[in-house]
């Protein structure tokens, strides 16, 4: 696979998770377009849960079984044609996958393979930072409120990469006040503690709306769904904006239908 400049830049696996493809399939589609447009070959190993959701609930055996299935699939690719990275677009999943090496450190059959997978696992924003992205259209100074998911900023210690990527390709990016606070999604927290999650969402949305943004960007589908349920401002994944700016279609949320919203909910883009 060659980039627009005729350079092959890598071969990566993209996590096909369990929630994202159902709630917001446009996210991974956008990631694949950006990567292939810039010369990166994308492969998809076995689909299914990475173990993060059951891990959140303390169901250790189920989480480790899911992790082993993912490790087996990725190891087959590593030992086959090879992988430069394992990319994740849902930061909650990414935080767990980066922890596989620790989770399976006492498993003699999987410890080494788990550590190898964890070393290769990166958030999509980390990998895109390595590429020279080629803007294909002006973004007309679109104002983006960037919500930094807890699993990204606290779990993976990634703060600047997503915002820098958006700024470099022409978006005006604003930090959300009290950006260190949770939106209330937090894996399964919004299902287990709906009232507290609602209060957190109201606080988050209130801070976002103070910025009067055109669009809200986040790097985790759980956060996107949670925030979208509390505001009419369109909510998109960071990679959807990057795809759009580098030649892809406009994100669904900006064309009047929110692919990231809960089932049955549609909101006008308002741009």
C-alpha cells in the first residue's frame, strides 16, 4: 500500500472491538481511510471484546480469556507478515491492551506474547503523530472542543497528541474547562451508577457549552455516547475529523445524523 507520496509506511492491526462497531462504525472506517491514504496497510485480526468491559466489572477470568484470544490473533500476524503497531480507536480498550503484559505476567504460556502485544499497542493519535498528514481541504477555522477521555489522559498519559494533530491540519482546538474530570461514562459506570453519571455529564456538558464550539471531539466511544446524550452539539471521534480534513467524507454527526448517538436519537448538526 503506497501513500499519496508513493511511500509505503507500515503495516498495522486495528482493533475490531465489540461496542464501537455497533454504536459508531464510522470511527474505524475513518481510521482505515486515513491510514491507507497515507500508505499504511491495515489488517483486522479476530473480532471481539478485548476484555476491558468485563475487566471493569471485576470478572477477571473472562477478561483474561478475552485477552488471550486477542493475543493469539495478533501474535499470528506478528509472526506472519509482521506488525509495526496495534492501533486502538477506543481509549478504554487501549488502556487495557497496554496492560496485557501485566495482566498475564504469571501465565507461562502467555506472559511473553502478552508483553509483546502491549509494547506494540498504541492509540490511533500516537500512531498518526508518526505520519506526515496531508490536508486535502480547509477546515474554515472550525472550533473544536476537545474532551480528553480519562482512559487516555490518565490511563495512557496522552494529552497533547490528539489536540496537536487537529491543530496542525487547521482546526481551532479548545481545551474543556475542568478537563481532568470524568464525563460519567467510565466503562460501565454510567450503567451501574446512572444518577451520578448523569450529574457528571451535566457538569461536563456545561463546561463544553461555555466554549460555544462547532463540534466536540473525543477519543473514546463511551465518552462520545455519554456526552452526545446531553447536548445538541455534534460529537465526533478525533480520527473522523482527521479523515475529513485529509480527504475523507464529513463525519455523520456534521451532516445531521449522529452515528455516535444512542439508538433512535438524531440531532441537527447546527453548523
